[in-house]
């Protein structure tokens, strides 16, 4: 199974969101990015407890996210189609 590397954003001990996800770069490359991102944080952000953390993801997690986006796009397309059908024609 292919490894997926992620960068997570935390505020204190609370997970906020996945910043990045890749299977195209090495673990060392992603860890170096995490270090750079943490070094770029402003003093105010650090005071709030914001930090970036390296994490291992799964292929299932990556597919799930893609699936969620696909479903959202399909629903949006259906809504747009319904609006087009309801529009009066002249």
C-alpha cells in the first residue's frame, strides 16, 4: 500500500484541518516543509498555539476526500441543472 504524507494544522491540542496531502514526495521532503511552515508562523500565531504537524495518511482517506468532492460537485451540478430548467424562455 502506498504511503500518504499529510500536514495537519493544530491550535493548541485541537486538530483544525489537513493543510496538504501527497504521495508524490518523500517523507523527508514533507517533514522539511512542516519545519519551514512552522518557522514562518508569526509571533501572534505562535501565541495562539498554532502549529503544523507531519502525519501519515491512508489511501482510503485520500479516496474518501476525493469522493466527497465528487459528490458535492454532482449535487451542485444537479442544482444548476434544475435552475436552468426552471428559467423562463422567451
